[in-house]
C-alpha cells in the first residue's frame, strides 16, 4: 500500500523507481537502471534466462494549458475513462514537497440542465481548480505546461483483506515482484532471473522492449492485472474473481488502434498449471479482447521469447479507486517462486514437447 502513495505518471516514474530501488538494496540486491528509467536486478543461475517483469508507471494527465483565471486544462496520458473523472482529486507533481492538489471541476448540480445530467463531459472540456485566482499565481507556484498530473494518491484497506485506491495497476505487481526478490536473495540454485520494473507501459507499452533487447531472455513472464468479472457489470466477461487466486491469460488482443496481443507458449502454460497444482494453489484462467500488456512486444525480441501473462484479479481498472485482494498477491508470489524452481537447465521450450 505504501507504493500506491508514490506518484509516478508514465514517463515520470523516478520517485517510484527510487522507492523500489531502496527496497531492493535493503535485500542485498544490486539494482541497475537505464536511460528510460527501467529498473532491474539480475540473479545468476543455470538454465534458460527468465525476464520476470511488471510496470511501475501509472496513467494520468499532462498539464496542457493554464487559463488566465488560474484554472487548468489537462491532456490524458493513457486509457483514462472520461466518465470517471468529474469531481476527482488530482495531484500536480512538481517534486518532493512541492506537489499541488486540485480537483477536476464538476458543474454545480443546481445549474445542470436536464439534458446534461446523463452526459459524459469530454476530457477536453474538463478543467482543474487548484485554488489559483490567476495564471500568474499558478506560475508563481511552479506550474508549467507539461507538468505530470495523477489521481491524488490514496490507499485504504477494506474488509476481507481487500485494498482499494490509486495505481493498484500496477503497484500491486511491484509488491509481488519485491516479495519474489526477497526470496531470490536467499536462494542457492535456479535459473538466471532478470527481475524488472519497467516504465511507460501506460504510454503505448514503451519501456519493456528496449530492456528485453538488452537482456535477451529465453522466457518472459509479465505480471499485471487480470480483469475481475465478479461484479454485475462484468459478469459476461469471464470467470475471474477476487480472492480466488492468481490468474493466467490464455489469450489477449487489443483491437482498438493497437493490433497486438499474446498467445502464450505452451511450455509456460504447462509450467504454471503444474506449479500451481504442486503447491495446492488455485489458478484462474482469462481470455480477453481489449486487454494488452507490454509482453506483446517483448515476445518479439531477438529470435522470439517464450511468453506468458500472469496476474491478479482487479476491479474497476483505470479509475481512481481500483481494488484487489491481498491474498491473491501472496498466492501469485508463491506461484512465481514455484515456477522458477521448476525451470532447470533441461527445461524444454520445444513446442512439440507440449502437443
């Protein structure tokens, strides 16, 4: 939950990177970074090299215009849902101790016409009120066009071990990988593992591919949300439920502008299923259109990378109040550790061995 409180808009992940690097350093890992801001540690071993990764950025906004009256206009960065924006609190990220809070304005109810009551306002018409009475006052506080803006960081623990707040996508994945990192720091055998925290996933999946080109893994396992379908509005989308264990994607495809997706390698599907059975963990299954992760580009690096998307069920994606279950995160970490332990030097990536 602490990582959910750290702002890190896509392309501006530095505070998150530093927070994660400090945790890795305390475990005894030596972390590396690149010019994009990706962060990773390499644990040496024998066998096929594994890139185990998750993204640390979040979606949000860029300050587009400062009006003469001090109100602010925003540009979306990432898949921000317009119908979830009105009256949301935001944080304008100027630097440690200098951030400024504001609120996305919602037209006064008393002045709302009947034809407006059921209309979603386009994001270009939204404005943020941060309390400034003039452009000069806003600029004096440090505001400039291009400043990163995120949903105001928030995290709360709910009943039954569930957590709600900002950037569950994908700070929950970061927490899982940090737990795996703690275990890897104590292991004495296993495959080479590149444990990676990537950038700019919400900005058209930019960060992981250059890192994969550097690391040249044989296997890539990506950790992200799985669309929970246990609420009335999502019931037709699948059988993924909070509190019922980690999930595995058998098919993903993004048909809205970005024609890409992942069909997993059968060796890794078998590995996940066998590992879950061996440690008596449930493993939910997902097949979705409209979902995309940066694994879709990592799989194409070099001669091709055996790939699999794993994750945790999450409700209310890309809103200011996402939700997950802490037990699913703990189970996902346990599953990943079991999978890594079964990747021996003899582990086969020959597809004919699995058909």
